[in-house]
C-alpha cells in the first residue's frame, strides 16, 4: 500500500485539530484573561533507504506535538468595579475548587459570598480566592461610618429617652464655657456711689497663643496664656460671646471655610471678624501609589501615555508624576513639560488612563486639604503679608461676667420628668434653665452638663450610643446609656483596598507549561514547575515586610489577548492545508486504481 495515503491522512487529522484550536481562540475573543493557544506541528518518523545510493528518506506526514499558551501583550479594561482585579505581569490568581484542589486563573472578575456566617472572596465560578499563603480570604469590612449613624437618628424619639436632672448640690465645676461680656454687667460703684459698667473687652497684643497637637487631619487646640484672656466667638444669631475653650474646628459659612470652635461657632480675630481659612492644593504625595498604578496607561517599554496641553498624544519616560491645576480641577501630570520661551506658556503633559482620558485628582471639600494651624496663632512678620490670626481679649473685671452655660458639674442629680426637651436640628435643648443632662465619662464618672452638642459613640459591644462632642455617653432617666443603633443595624462597607492587598498572585518557572482545564482555569504540571508567590521580603526602615513583585490593578480586568486578524489568517492557511492534504489522499487512490487495472 502506498504510504502517501497515511501521509495525507495524518496531515488532514493534524489540520482538523489545528482548525479546532484556532476556532476556540476566536470563540474566546471576549473571555476575561484568556490566553491564546498556539499549536506546534512536528514531522512524523522517517524511513531511511540505504540502497540505491545515495541515501534517501521517506516521511510519514505530520502531527500536533504540543500546544503553547501565548502570553503576548493584552490590554486592560477599566470597569470601576472594586472587586475586579487585573495582574500587571505573567502572574495568576489561585482559587480553591469544591474538592479542595488549587487551580490558577487570570480572570479577576471576583465577587463575595457568605458561608457559615463569614464573607469570602470568590471567583466568577464560585471558587474561593486564595491569599499568598493559599488560605481562603475573609472579606474585611470598614467600620460603620459615624456620619451614617448620625444621619439616621430620629431625634424626636431620642429626646424622649434623654434624662433631665435637677442638681441638689453643685461642686467641682470643671469648665467655665461661654460668657457674655458686652459691657452690660454692673461693676463696682464709682467714687460718687454711682454704678459703673464693665467696659467692652479689649484685644490683647501679646496674648501668648500657642498651638497644640497640629495635625492636618484633626483640628488642633489653641491655648492662651495671657491673664484673663478669652477667645471671641460668634453664634448662629450673630451674637459675639467669649470663651477659654480653644478646641478648634473648620466650619463652612456662606460658601467659604472659616475657623470654628468645637461647638460650631465662628472664632473671631482681634477686629471681631470671622477668620477665613486657606488650604493648600493637593500634591503628588497625597495621591496613593495604588491610584497611579491602577489608572496610568503605559506601553510595553514602561513609558507613560500623555496628552500635551496642545492636544498631542505621545509616550514619555516614567520620570515620576506631579499634580497640576486646570481651572478649579486638578490632574495627574508628567514632570517632562517643556518650559516656554519668549513669553510662551509652559507645555503641560497630562497623564492618560487606560481609556485615554486625563486622570483627575479629586479635591472636594476636605480632600487633600491641609491647614497651617500655626499661622492662625502667629502674627505675620514684617516681610509677610498681613493675615488674620485668632483674637484674644481681656475684660477689666471678668468676675462680673455672666455665663450662658457651665459645661461639667459634679453633684447629685434628681430626675425631673417635667422638663420640656426641645429638638433643634440634630440636637436637643432642655426647656428649664436649671435642668441638666447626665453624661458618663471614660472613667465611668457621671457628671452633669447643659452642653447640647451631641454626637454618637460606638461602645465595646459594637452598638452606637448617644454621646456629647467630648466623647461622653449621654444617659437616660434610668442612668443608662441611650442606644441609637444596634451593631447589626447597618451593613458595613467592604474595605476594598485591604481586600486587594490580601489577594495572592503566583508565578511559574515556566508559565508556558501549565495545562488549561477550561472555565479559565489552569493547573501546574511538571513542565510548568510549582507555583511561587509573587512577592519578596524586604527590609524597610529596619522592619522586614513582604512586598508584592507584581501589581494588582483594582477596578480593572485583563481582556483576552486573541488577535482576530492573526487567527483569521491561520484559519485560511489551515483550510488550504486541509484541502491540499485531501488531494494527496485522492491522488494516491488514483495511482492505486491505475496500478490495480494493469493487465
């Protein structure tokens, strides 16, 4: 029998299998994380004839020796879904299937599911996603936001629970809080026996102001060392009053930001004007490295995609980043701008994301803003522009000042059920001027106050309770804390950043040797070698820490790397090869028929 029958047959079988491989690639053009498969052909064993001379060989066709995964460059698709992850490199996520076996995938379309009271990160197929130690990942949750609890308080219902107390005896006044000092208090009689008035307070030139605990994230405190020195504050009704409470805050007033007290009044300068607070612009130090890694578009050489202020797009070397202002918005930029000449403006290179858009740095009220607290207590020098500082005032006779509120008293309180409790916005006021709230401090001591600045505080049991602005629990008529939200009342938010950092990434000594099992899953083989966690131990500031060697891009998926044009060409080549191989079979058959008909 002519061996060309078998040669043609082997070619047809091999091309049919190749056709299936190329078709499978095309079918997975939209499969997340799919890696193109390439067939490798090999020629079959040869027959060697020694006679007649010279030597000659006869082949037996072809077959597919193996298939290779192609880790050619793909691109990322920004989804803005925080549980979506993409690996920047030839790494794999590890997942545990229902039988406890560990497989690997590049599909980062993850989700979360609950099992036995715990929340776990799972793959799109419901398998457990594993960390660098190949343990299941329990989803971390952020603490319930205090603002969420405060925003849902039913103040009418809470006011009914708040206790109102009358003090039988008062001692140990802790803080003298807010004072009226408008010159209306009678002082000592003059030499003719006529009553005099306390003069209006005068600003103190050398107030001895000091700032304590300067911190851009939390407003600081101002301390005045001048004898009988007071801060001036303006309440919601425009009334000017005085206090020695230097707890500062930032308040929005008529569309601008001003320095405020802990109770929300506006702190005033020496001229009794509100003090407008200035903030700095965001800088590159304020932008998290993860934000940059996740959103910046780079080419295969690590160059950064930019668009100049002239509208031209290009790639520039990664020389770090900066933040630039465009109107009232801020954008990430490359420092490789060209300085203008002859009065021309400098060219700005805006960094682009994977969608070709400029990357905006959020700068909403409070984001990235930092106040120079020390400037608020230090007068401007001779070479500086005049600026507002906190005013400090003295009274000629402070002993005769009247007080609106004394905040903390120790004494014996008796419940008074006849006191009217008036809801005002997000607070409650007692209708009786001689009535007090009861509060429990951190040391468990119960004191009494008329301070109506309320907040919420989370107890050791996870529940939220009504509290004062100073962190004390407000008590009911039964001297018990007043719960405003149970621990399970709110669904906490997932801490997506921490969850991203927990997800393990693994690499293989020979990633081309892994075996595809379907559903975007791969298993290690002897050819691939064992999977190794893609991280390394580094010493940072004297501390050994594990640092990932491959970045995980959050809110992003890696798409299939199938090149449709290439696969279509391969389809045509395979079709033609199959047709010609079939001609070898038919031609061999024709030759056999001719030989069979010889007489």
